[in-house]
């Protein structure tokens, strides 16, 4: 099974967490939509890879020593040409080195940008008493400042997932408040079930995943795409 392989490979390499590419492959194995992507070793390879993906692109550093890429200025978005991608590789590398001088750099993740939409956060944690818990919230200020989130013990049902969304103070934004285009609610519910439902990721790997952070899941009128993902493994 893909998920077992990804976790086993990370453990064999001595990693405490899956890298972003592996995390998204894990999500895809459970049916969560992720962007098409390519891992490139250097700027020249990243520029060549542009021909296999549809612009605009996002570019991120691949490093086991940098979990929070935005803090390291190791992310570039809306790149539109091979030249921009090559230049962004140099900028990202410089930012990563300034953030952590001895960080191991394994390459770059080049991926297609997701359609614009409302940013949603889906998370998970393994509680010692209750087992896996799943969380949902709106991105940006709603989760960072207002802590506008809802939790449930896994496994959740479709009804639970809907109630979690209804509990959020920012829920009207998902329906299209203040001139926004509405997000496809069913797509967010489906993603929640694939992560925290019966047979979902958190249940299937309850003993392997200590923390999950899908931030953000971009929800538009067309669906929901996980554009960033982080999975911390339990200690073996």
C-alpha cells in the first residue's frame, strides 16, 4: 500500500516527518486532491520541468530541516516562466541558507497553482486518551489569531463534518459572504471524511501519525485542493 511505503521509507531514512511531496502522495492515496508536481534537484532541472506542468507554478524548497517554509522565505508563488522559476530557485536557496545555514537541501518542489478560493485548515493529532482527533478551521487570521476551529474524535461521520463547519464563526465566508464566490461545501466535507472518517487517513494510521496539518486546503466553487501538507510521525 502506498501509505505504508511512504511511512516506512521516512522511518528508514530517520525522518521525524514526511516531506511535502510524500505528505501529498499520502493524501492522494486517500482520495484528497493535490496539485500536480515534480521534484527537481536544481534550478536547471526545475526550469526544464515547467514544460510538464501548467502555469502558473508554485516553487518550494525540499529540506528535512525546514518544516515551516514560509518562515524561511523558501516559497514562491504565481511563477509564469522558466526564467522566473530558475531565478526563484536561487532566491529560495538563499533564504533557506539564511534561515538555517546547515540545512540539508534536497531540491525543489515545482507544482501547479490551485484555483483561487477560501483557505481552510484541516488538522489532526493523536491524543493519548481519545486517540485520533480531527480539526477544521478557516485559514489566515481565523486560525492564527481568532483560533476559529472545531474538533471531533475520529472517526467522524458526514453529519459530524457538516456540524464542524457550521460551528466556525467564519462559516458564512464559505457560503459566499461579502461578495466572495462560495466554496463547494461538499468538497470540504469529503476531505474531512477522507482524513478523519471511518477508514480515513487518521484512523488507518493512528499509530503512525502524531500530527497532521493540511494548511491550506483551498476550497473553491469547483472543489478543494490540498496545497500544503505536513505529517509528523510517532516515535517508533
